[in-house]
RNA sequence: CGGGGUGUAGUAUAUCGGUAGUAUCCAUGUUUUGGGAACAUGAGGGCCGGGUUCGAUUCCCGGCACCCCGACCA
C-alpha cells in the first residue's frame, strides 16, 4: 500500500485523554480511534494487525478440530432465562434494548447460551460428538469503569470456542490440546516469553481454570510466578494448600503484575443441564454433554503486545502480526530514486510481500524516519540518492540501531525468506 | 457505584471578568530533502443549560463528557 493514499496520519502530540501506553501509541500512529470511554474503532493499520492475530488464532483452532461459525450479537431473553443469566441482579454488565414490539433483547456479553442453544438442534447421538465450534465476535459488556486503553473496553472483539464432549476423559483430552494451542498462539504473536499458564479459580466443575497471563505493569491481575516451571498462580487462589497441591515451593514464587490474555475452563454440565443438551450413547442411554470454554480477546492481545514491545520512539511489532512486513521509504524526489523505489515496491507486491510504501513527495526524511519508528513495521528499507550511490538499498530492522546497504536482488531474497 | 481531577481550533496547550495567544496540523507560494526543514501568507476555537454582572471562555449552580484511584470484572 502507498502511504500517500493511507488516510490516517501520525500525530506528534500524545492524546490528552489517554494515560495507557497502548492507547497512546496506537492513537498516535493511527491504528485506532477513540469513540468514547472503552470503545475504539480500528483504522486500516489497526485492522490489519487484528486480522493477523485472528488468522493465527484461526489456524490454531482449526488445527485442534475447531469449526468456525458466527453466533448472533442480538440475543433473546428466553434463551438467557434458561441459564438464569438474564436478570440484572445476576449479571450486571448487560447492554439491553427492545424490539419495536417491545420484546427485550440483549447484546451478547458471552457465548455459552448461544452455542448450547444452537447445538441442541444437532446433538442427539454419541456419533455427533465431540465437536468444537468457535466464533470471532464483537462482545459488549457494560463495565462500570473501562480503563487501560484497549485492554479493558465495553465493546471488544474476541474468539470463543466451546467444546462439547461425551465424557470427562474426552473433555480432558481436548482441554490439554487447547492448552497447547493457546501456548502456540501467544508464542506466535510474540509474547510467549512473557506469558504464563496461570492457575485460577475453577468454579463449580473443576478445581482450576487456566489463564494465560502476560507480564506487564499495565496488567490488572497479580500472579505468583515460578519461572523455572513456567507456570503461575493467580492471587485469587494463592493459598498454601494450592501451592502444595501444584507441587510448587513458595520461595520460588515471585509476585508480578500481569494481564489475562486468554483463559480456558471446564464447564461440566453447567449449561448442558439447562439446555437439556443430551446424547444417546451406544447402549441407548441418555447422557449430558460435557462442555468447556476457551476465550481470547483480540484487541486486548494487540494492546498487550504494544505494552510489552515498544521503545521511546514507538511500537515494535513482531513480524507475525505487523500490519506490513516492510516499510519502504523513498527519500527525495529524484527521478532515479522514484523509479527504483517504485520498481522495488512492485516487485515485492508481486512476490506477495506486504509493504507500506512511503511515497510521499513533500515529506522530509526525518519525518519519514520518525513515522516508521512510530508505526513499528519490522523491516525498514530506504531508497535515496545516497543509498543508490552506495550500491542499492538500506535495510534495517526496527530493533536494530543501524542498517546496511544491499543490492536489489539480495534485498528481495532477504525479504522473501520466511522466518 | 464511592472519591478526586479536567473540559479552549482536527491535535496539544497558554492567558484572561472587557470577545483568546502559541505549537502542530491544513491551504497557497518560494527555497529545501538521511532523523519530525525554513520563510511568507491564509483558514480554523471557549462542552451544554441556567445564574451573578454593564459585560462570562473566565466566577457560581446544574447537566454531560473524559481521565485517575477504589469497588466491580462469566
């Protein structure tokens, strides 16, 4: 994409109404726009990052048998009354509205009811199980206080997968697969080294649930980390009994602030009971389906990456989720420079390498460099009179101090390499 | 929901009971072009409602919005 055609622009000033680093950088660089407290729109650059994250999650979910679908956002009162979660006394963060005929509807704030209700139509035999439907979806929660930029919003985009299994064994087997898939996800988006499998409250049907907590001062949660074993305990269940239970030693646990980027937990028959979600086994006997829930907030994950990976000049995107792989800067309006830059841009496009081409004519070199650092694309390639005189193109990674000159062919080969 | 704070141009801010200044951004022109270029010209502003006052952007009251701390967060 040509930067001259990108409608967003970077800002020199930090927004006055944002304190959190993720919102500050994402707004300055033109990834998101604030609509109101806790509600953000995703601009072209930001949406590209969300799509990258979405694809990574999609690949991991499909790999363990997930089937993508999309449940509706408008939810009927009847379904939620079945599970006992319609009442504002029970759930205080509903957004509710009414149809013209006066019927009450709610904007979905989670997906158990929707999935259980739909699957009721399709599950009747042991042959129908197990199944793993999931969706990417906008979720609405009327939080009393949103905060931390896109880490905690009233409207956000998430992935939720639900497992429907015949029995505990089958459930547990999938649960372990999902755990690994989640580790893969956080590794692939570039925060694996800071993300810990964290034991948290399990609710009625399991001893523990598992959260994936990424270490950052911007986080809302306190966890106790065992760095050697690569696991942690959430403060909410941090007791001597639990520590012993998990085979950990208190002295090895370090208190840290972290943000919950994902969680998985066993639901047992909590929702299959109210929705009468049963199947007939081989003997013709009816059994309740065992459910599990597996969620990730995509916006929160994007914000977490920004919190964790940036410097005083801007964002440092991991290549896996960067809006583009290459930021091509054309310096000066020299005809030779222009034609070389355009040639490289077209060559990279042909090879399917995503490149943001800063083709702006009247923009100074310093401004282009500053923008490139702020936007944070992994590779910066400079075409200028100087670079051509020196033998080609200057290539520099965002994390590197200085670049080096390479030839056209070497550059194309370098950028074509998968890593 | 309790407590605290802030609302001035697209953005960031200054000053002031006598109708608002700067930077950035934007437009035009000239000169520039490897770390947010220079000069000139121009466009653009007091959250909403009420009160006090000769006069309110400024003071007071109410509302709304936003931020922070806390509570809350399947």
